[in-house]
C-alpha cells in the first residue's frame, strides 16, 4: 500500500483578504468531541451562537444563524429564498462580488438590472437611491466591503430609502463583519450575510446570516415542509412559487434553528464550535476595540507601503480598513513577487481579479492576522522581495514609517 506522509501544513503568515490565520483558541474548539445535533447540550450551543451573532450583527432580529457552506451559500440562501422567477432585482456593482450577486439573482430567475461603477470607487448613496426610484425593484443586493478592489460602500441612507419604498435590502457583509461597523438595525438592512474566514478568523465553512420580519413574512408564505416530515397526508395547495433550493431554503433552516428543531441537514457540529468560539472572542475583545485594531494596523501598513514608494490603488475616501490594494510597480511580475514572499518568508498576499489582475496586490489585515507583528513582517518581506526584483526604493523607510505610526498609537 502506498504510504502517505503525515498531514503537516506549513505555518503561514496569511495577509490576504481571506482566508486568514485562525485564532488557536478556535482551532482548539474544533478538536472537541462531536455532539449529536439534537443533543440538548448542542442545541444550547446553537442558541448561544444565535445570541452572539445578534451581538456581532448589532441586531435585535429573531433570526441570526449560520448556513452550512462558505459565504456564497449564505448569499445564495437569502437570494433563492426571497426571489421568485420574474422578480425585479437591482444590483449596484463596483467589483467582482457585485457581479456574483447579479449572477446568483439571475440564476434564481430574477429580472436583474445592474448599475456599474469603475473598479476602485463606490456609489454615492443618492445614485443608488435614484436607481431604486427609477427601477422600483422588489430587492436591492449590494456588497458592503468589496474585497476585489478594497472599497467600502456606505449604506446608512440606502436602507431607509428602501424601507420607504417597500424594497428589500440584502447586503453582503462577508468581508466586513467583525472588522468594521455593520449596524444591521440602525441601517435598516433586511438581510445580511457575514463571512467566517475573514475578520472573524474562523475557517471557511459556515455563512452567518441574519434577517428581519419583512424577510420572514416572505419565507413563511413560500414555506413547504418536506413530505417525509409531515405527520399526515397534507396536500400542498399554496399558489406561490416554492423556494427552488432545498438545501438553502431559509424557511426550513429557521425551523431547524428555532424551537421546532425540524430535521433538515446534519449540522456541521465542529464548525459550529469554531463559530461559537470565534464569536465569543470577538465579543470578548469588544466590537469597538476590534474596529479600532483593524484601523490601527491598516494605518501602519499604508504608511509603510507609501514609505517604500509604492502607490495605493483606489479612492482613499472609501477604502476598506481590512484590505489595502497596492499598484504593482511597472515592469515587475506580481506573481513572481508573491511566490518569493511565500517561499522565503512563508507569507501570503493576494493578487486580484478581472481588470485588476496583474495590476494590484491586495494585502489583508483581518482578524487574527491583523497584528503589528504581521504588518512589520509583511513590509520587511515585501521590501526585500522588491529589491530582489530590481525595484529601486528607499531601504528601511517602510518599517520606520510603520513603526512611527505604532509609536504614536502607544504614546
Ligand atoms: C465580499 C465577498 N463576498 C462573497 C465572497 C464569497 O465567499 P466564499 O468564498 O466564502 O463563498 C467573498 C470571498 O472572498 C467576498 O470577499
């Protein structure tokens, strides 16, 4: 029999916009014994996780629970559960993940209208509100933090405008939850999808979602209980279109997460331990402290990159604190630099997609990876790699500039 080596992944410094390094306490939580999914000890953990999710989403919504699957499963669950074929959906797009929202909405049968913005900026809120008035959609789907370009879309006014027009607002906060404010209730957002593998520093595999009663009303109208779970020969006579996915049907998932505990999928219990521990750590640090930590390390990183003579990409007025995009200097092979960083320093940064592929690097400062140690290591390593690639830069300036920022912070 072929002998396979022991699994021994190299320790990495992960400075991408996700996945990022996982807090060892989360990894420890994942090593605990599996519980049955209806064991009262486990359902208690489910309830606690819902409570903690409400805290992180800053919401009083009854429903806040994870969908099993990566963040995209949460997006798909919300959209497929809300959209009936022919529904009008408006998607303002300012990067790759806006296109993903439009793509999923189309697959749900929506009549999708998109508004597009050049990559590197966001929309003035009035422009989106005008788009809503013009198109009168059932639903607007929008990315809060666009990791492909490192931009943060302001949302405060959009939710209120949607509410006035009786339009649903669905927000992808996959990259922002736990790193910057996502005030679900204050911003009047109807459904939000968060990500685990970014600012919450939990492995990928669950997609926390929250939604309000406006969403729940639609779900309950479309709800169908699986035939095999019904006690009697109940005939389905409802005249609405059933939710097209079984796995991602939020009306069934909420019955599993709610007091009915109706059987749906088999819960990924180990991932739930990870989510619970990651949320616990987030709340223990405090949301405001966590946001301040992300902002502080972003400042040091940006100062260091500028000190090295590099140019940041995108409109600075809407920059995401947890993703910094840098233009690749002319004549430099961006992939070769990334390979050198990984091979020599065990450090990973990201490239980008579509029109930005080969033009920028994206450096993440998210969750457990968002630390002084990592920022200083990344700057030192990048400087060394660029010098090796023949870039002329002022040696040592980057680290000094970053350390100056840290010195102010600690003074
Ligand atoms: C803003 C945003 N939305 C959605 C996704 C999709 O998430 P996942 O890869 O976890 O399915 C990502 C992943 O990078 C993202 O950055």
